[in-house]
C-alpha cells in the first residue's frame, strides 16, 4: 500500500507526497514522490520539523503499560497529544509518536530533533489510574488485554466500562494528570534561596527585575554575579531542596556506558552529564535541578530511571568539553554549531542556555586560543559589537591585524566571561580594566597568554590576548642579520665585559633578539641571570626572574640581587629609568656582560639619550660595546613572490636612498637588463597578502676608540653617526635596501619601518 505523508518544513512550508522508500530516520533523509511537483524528492531531516504518515491508525502494536502520553510542541507551533513507546529503537534524529484517538487521520508522526520545541512526559496511563485508587491493577491489565483484542477503543473507555466508573471521571482524571505536568516541579530558584535564608525577597525581586529588563539570565546567575551568593551556595540550596547529592566531578569516575546512553547533542544542549549506570538506574549530574524537562527527556531517551545529582555548572561544562573535544573541529565548525544552537531555544525564562559554562563556548574559546598559537599569531582581539552586532575576532600576525571570525551577538557576553574565568579575573567586574594570564596545556605543551580586558562603550568589554609562547627562540643566524652585522654582533657577545643594547619601538623584536643573543652564549660554563617584565620567552639554562613593580620589586632590585649572585651575564629587560640604567652600566664596568633594551629610534640617538638621562659620559663610553637598532619588516611570501625587472628610475631612487658612494663601496648590483627584484603576489599560504613572516632590519653601532672619544666630548648624534658610518655602520634604511636587492622584501615595507 502506498504510504501518504505530509511533511512540515522548518521554514513553515508543507509538502504532500507518497513514500518512495521505507523511511529510516538514521539515514537522515526522506525519499518521497511529491504529488504537487510530480517528481521524486530527497529531503534532509535537518530541514524538516515533522513528518505525518497518513492513514488509519495501526493499532497492531497497541496500548500497553510500556506506553505513556506526551504533549509535543514543535518549533512550527503545532501541538500534539500522542502516545509514545518506552522501548524500541532510539535514534538521535528524532522519535515517533502515535495517535491517541482511533479515528485520527494519521498512523504516526516522526518528530525531528531540530523541529522539536518541547515535550511533556506523562506517567503510563495505567499506573496513573491505579495510583489515584480508581481501579485495581488487575482491572487495568484486563482492560489492556481486552483492548488489544478489540483494538478499536480507547483505553480510557474500556477502563470506565470495566471499573464501572463514569466515563467523565476517567477522562477528567487523565486530563488532570496531563495538565498537572505543566505546573508541577515549578519550584522557583528565588523561593528556594529565600527559604534557605541566603538572600532576601527584595534581592530576588531586584534580580527578577533585572531578568525581565532584557538580560534573560538565570536568577541564580544574576545573584551570583551580584556577589550575593556563591555558586556553591546556590547548588547546595537547590540540592537540599530536591534531596539530591552534590558531587565533585573532578573526583567522579564517569562511566562510558552511562555516557553512551545519551546522545551528545542532548548532553551539550541540556548541560548534563550521565555518570553512572546501575541496572536501569542512570545517574546524571546537572546544575539546574529546577528544570523538570531534564529528567523527563532523559527518561524518554534512555528508557532508564533517572537519578539526578548536583554538580557545579563550570565543572559540567569543562567535563563535556573535555569528553567531546575533537581536534578536527575547526573554529568555523564550532561557530556553526553555536548558530545551530539558536534554533532550539527553550522558552523557559529561567533557563539561559548561553552562558560561559556552555561546553560550546568553552570549546570555541579553547579552539581559538590554540589555533592562534599554532598559526604563530601574536595577538588575539575579541571585539564585541554594539547591540545585535556580532563579536569580531581579529588576529595580529607579523604586525598586521585582520578579522578572522565573527560570532553571533548572543554569545558575546559568554565568550568574554569564559575568558575572564580562565584567566582568573573578576567575572562580576565590568567597568574597570583587568589584566591576567592564561595557561593552556595541550599535548604536554604549555601555552601562555597575557590577557587585557578593557571596558568599551555600550557596556561591552574587549579582550586582547598576547600569545606568549609564540615567542620562540630564534637562532641568531636566522634573525636576518646581514653577513657583516652578524659577524660584528657575534664578536660583541664574547667580549669579557661591557654593555650591549638593543633599541627600537615596542614590537620591534628587541626581546626576541636579546634572547637569540643569550642563546648563542648560553653554555654550562656561563651563569646568566635575566630580569624581565613579563618573562615572554623561557630558555633552559637561563635563570629568569619576573619583576613585580606593583609590589616594589623593580629592575634595579633584581640587578642588585644578581650582582651578589655570582653572574657572568645579566640581562635587564628594559632600562626604564636612570637608576636602572646607572646600575646596569655600573655592573658592566665591574666585569660583567650586561644586555638590555631601550625605547629609542636609532643607535647614535641612544647614546645622546643616555647622557641626557644623567649617565656619566666617561663611564658609558667605556662600558658600551655596541648598540643594535632593530625593526621588523614584512617578508615577501616565499611561495608566491615574483621576480621583475625594475625601471631605471626605481633603481636610481634606491641608489640615492642608500647613498651613491656607499652603494658602490658595498658592492651592490649595477643596473643591467638582467637585474631583478621581487614583488608580492598573494597565494593561499599568505592568505592573499603577498607577505608572510618578518625580517629584521638592523643598524649596528660598534664602539671604537674614535667613538669613545666622541662620547666623552659630548658630541652630537650627527657626529657620532658620521664616525660610525666611516667604521662601517649602515643605517636601518640602508640595511633594508640591501634586503630589497636580496629579494627578501620591497621598498614599501622598508619605508614603513625606516622613515
Ligand atoms: Zn604567498
């Protein structure tokens, strides 16, 4: 017989047709002949709300004690009162319901998981009536048997007849039971907390007011955020009220058998965790025991008796994330999952599905953090838009910022809260900036992030993360030094004493460069102390100290301590003030090698600045070994850069910028028809940018007898520059132009860093 059906689509549309092939929900599709279009169609269940199979009710598998009634509401707004079976095959795609009335026009309805909005489970009908004391159990059984024989009458009807009760009374009882399901268990969290004397009624009313003013957060959460109760107090009160046990999930073994019984999407959507299965008793952890739908849905899906226990919601979220965290999900996959979640919003006001302990939010945040570290991103910017605008995630790589992800507005607050939680910041503070640290462990690797949360207009908060472990130690040889500069710089590192300075603006790679230098001389026969703020790169063999200016532990304090701690080499992260600078110079004059950085533009200017800061010119002239100014220019992408022949004019400009005399002296290429430079193109590897990675551009001033004399005479920066150039120093622009001729970068990038 041809099976006719009506399909209700999620978008509200309807299809009428005849089944082509037996419907198997696990295939995820339905194959039918659409009568209106006169063609066969394959529809994906994800587009469907429900499928109604038309025809006379098939009562062959009729009423039994293993059945119960349920009210099903779909997202299309349709409501059904149906019979459901306890046993049978369970599939995550959805479930079947059967008509209660024998004269209904359909055999069954299949509800898809996506189209389901709400379902209300009822006790088996026989059980209800016997509990009410209306009929003897035997009478029900008899009725059921008889009904199986008759197969054409409602069970209520038969019971009424058998027990000699008025039909009205039986119907009314059944209705009462059905309706009572809607109001029972509606214990309000607020009332429970008042009863437990944790909060006052006024506080709850204020929180309720806040809830109705558009925030849609759970009352409990609002009270926690206001600092009135703690999460533990909330949970204990709820557990006490419902006579449930509170457990610590970190101390609990989770049985894989129990886990297998409940589909993943249900676990994630309801934020519950099945932990134990004993016979047909399934123990499930929840942080919202007030939600009556949890037990009901679980009982239906698992066919088990459900025993609830309470656990803290962040713990549940973290465990779920841990269990289901699949490495092959990309950030985009996770964002897609977030948007899917929006379809199944429960309309219970006190249930705010989107909070920071939602495993999807946890997964997403973890993934973004790991993703950034893997891709060599230096900074991650979380920028929530105003009102309904999404949250943008931008990455900074090689000094350039670009947008990578957008997350629906619903998740803005949850994402920022999650970041605050993992960096141990105050989650309730929304008006002041906060800074902290995040430590992630992935496959035995530790990845550190520094986080800055800054309140922005519209009550938002931005979070910017610096990926600390992206700062790897780069061997000196790979830093992009010109052959001459590398040779001279290495020579300086092996001098017995003196000070070496690395200078440049923030983000010019000074610290990376100093660490590369230290790595060069980091051997067991050399004791190296470093004082840094923050310690961004760690190196085996170095003794590294994090300074804390807030508690009065400054660079100079560290330096004084190092001097008493038998050092060979001392690195001071930054000479922030004259005292630190004087101490550092002093240390270098007493037989130590000292490394430090300074925020100055170029090498000769650094000399003048230090003298202006009050350094003794004689001391400094003797102590200074060399000053290295550095910038980072974008490197042309090795995969796609293209050779081209420059015009004569372009070549002349480069020569002029370098200085014609030195250009010749340094043996740079003559103009010829074979001369090629490189230009950016853009490919997949460089995300179409034409550049990938960076190359350091240097200016190395090496001290000499002449320069010493000039410093002692308080000479000007120009005089020192001229002397240094005569000794072979090349300024940043010249070094950059050399790198253009080597095809590493282009004039645009050199101009950016040296003008
Ligand atoms: Zn490329």
